[in-house]
């Protein structure tokens, strides 16, 4: 059984999260998935098409998990840290846009 790394805050978790995303293809796939999630959420709210909500996890996780399993070759942080990992996706997305994290 794996030891689950414990974090006391998101600020403590985020450097670990970035370390789990050292492969540029993995980061780009995350970026594409997060962009798709934002687009689907906006479309869902704008059109009132609430049935599209089922597509959010599919859109986000499918891109991310392909990045981890085939390019990063590690297990997604989602499995051990689901809430911090979800927040990490959006913070990394912002940091990529701002140039703090490379594409």
C-alpha cells in the first residue's frame, strides 16, 4: 500500500502538484481539458442546458489522465488529493496563461 503524502494547505500542495506535471505534453493536455471544462460550463449556464453538466468531469479528466498515464507516466494527484488537485488544475491553468508555468 502506498503512503499518501499529507498537506496542510493548498500552498503546500501546489509545488508537489507542479512536480507531478513536469511533462509539457501533460500540461498542454490539462490546459486543453480545463479550457473545454470552462467552455462547457459557460455554455451550460448561458443556454440553460443543464444536461451538459455530465460532460464536465469527462472533458476535464479524460485529457488530464491521458497526459498522466501516457506522457507523465504517473498517477494523477486526483486519486489521493481530489479537492487540491481540482484547484491545482485551475491554478496551473491561470499560471500557464500568465507565463508562470511553461506550456
